[in-house]
C-alpha cells in the first residue's frame, strides 16, 4: 500500500464508519477495486482507532458529564452507563466467540455486496419514523434491541450506525438521542475490536511504513469528525432514509462488477 492508497482508504473508513453505509463493506469494496491485499491488521486497527478519536472529540462534553456524574454516584449517569453496557454486550459476545466465523465473511466480496442491499432496506424502513418520536427514555429492553442491531453489523456491508439508529427510531426514540447513543456505543465496540487484535499485532511487528499508517489514520480521524456532523444534520432534516438509495445502488453495481469478473 502506498501513501495515496492509505489516504483514500483512511478517508473511506472515516466517512463510512459514521454514515449509515458500512465502513467494513466499503473497505472490502475499496480493496477489491484497487486490487490490494493489506498485510496484517495494522492498518485496520490504526484507522479504527482514528475513528474512535473522532467520537471522543465530537462527544467530549457529554462524555465528561457522564464520567463526572458516575464519579459523583449520580443515579442517571450510572443508569446510562449500564444501558451502554447492555447495548454493547451482544456484539461483544458474538465478536469474541465467533471471531473466526466473522472473519470468513470478509473473504468473499459477495457478502458485503449483498449486505448493502439489506442495509438499504433497513434505512428505507425508517422514512416514516423520524418525527413521530415521543422522546421516551431509553429502557433496558430498548438498549438490548439496539445492541442486537449492532451485532448484526458485524457482517461486512451491514451498517453499524445505520442499524442501531434505525432500531432506535423503530422504537420511537428521539432521532438526535438515537444518534448520540449509537456513537457512544461505538467507543467500547471499536476499542474492544482493537484490543482483540493486540496479540496479532504483537506477533507481526511493523509490516508497513509509519508514514502510511499515520496518513491513513489522520485522514480517517478528520473525515470521521466531518461525517458525524453531517450525519446528525441529515437526521435533523429527516433525510436519513435517503442513504438507502446509495446502498442499493452500490450493492447492485458491485454485484454486477463481481459477476463480470467471473
């Protein structure tokens, strides 16, 4: 991988991690089109940690209030932490115990190509939900269902942000709060995925230049911040379901491309 390929894939990761279009699926598409075989997991971990930084930057005030409240033993703060933990649990359990099976899904580009069509259908189903929210508080059952949506997004091509926000909207959660909860859920999800890669990182050593890793990471972090801002703005404009058209188009075009290759 050269510098410009790292910049391209870093930007792709940063944008698609938070737009409801599946970052993992887009990385498979990008690697397929560029004919890349990225050695090891260093680049993957680097750009994912970079997008984690994007969330920390964008939601730093809320995180500080949450941490402060937890330290003061505030009941509402601890309840919210518990809700995030419950929502994180399904993907965490499946990611740990079925890691190898999930890894196999990334080996066939037909998986994300088909999954994009599923993501599009999930997004399109929310077109009548935004605006009817009753601003109800998160409950334990709601958090668990959102967590199951996040677990589904372990499949490349299924959007994590799209699925979790869609589930929240189906359950009449306020759109802005649904987005915040989804992005805060991303913190343990991304951090946990990176931690699982530490043994492999330690055994491999450095397999690509530091400048390439740095370039991809910086672009991913900056793009991630811009993507979060744009995502929240689109939710406010009730344009969330419009991403379905993009996902359907990408899925169909990518499938045709793969069939053409034979």
